[in-house]
C-alpha cells in the first residue's frame, strides 16, 4: 500500500502564503491559468512539467502544486520521488477547494 501524497487545505495555505516563502505552482494548461488562477502562482503545464526543473527554479521555497480539482497536481507530485526529490504539497481539491473556502482567484474569466 502506497503512502498518500501530502496535501494542504486552502485555509491553511492562505495563512502560510502570508508568512512563508512558498512557490505556488499551477499544473494546468495555459488557457486555464489565464482564465482563473490563484494570485502569485506560476504556471508549469503538464506537457513541460519536470520535477527537477521546478525544484531548481524555486530552490529554498516550499512547493505547493495545484490544479482544478487535485487530480493533475497529485499526478505531478507523484513524479518527484522517481527523480529523487522530496514530494511537494498539493492543494486539497485544487481551485475548487480554494474557492469553496471563500478565497479569491484572479484572471480573465473571473
């Protein structure tokens, strides 16, 4: 039986974003990110997702991956152990969870 990937809920993440050095990584497609995203997030689409590059680009920061519902971010997080890297956190229920917690998003479709 495999261990579940570490998750963070929206309310906890919102608090930690204010006081910690977190790299929030959106693992959706570019048009989804343009339409709606969490402020301050960086886009790394699935087609170009490389755990080593993501880790190097955000060295010294806590990585938190997110997508729309949590499926794609869990898939991306699962790539880290095979690359010999620590598994990042994923946002529980993605943007859906973020919005359900009453937290704001930004973008052209908001």
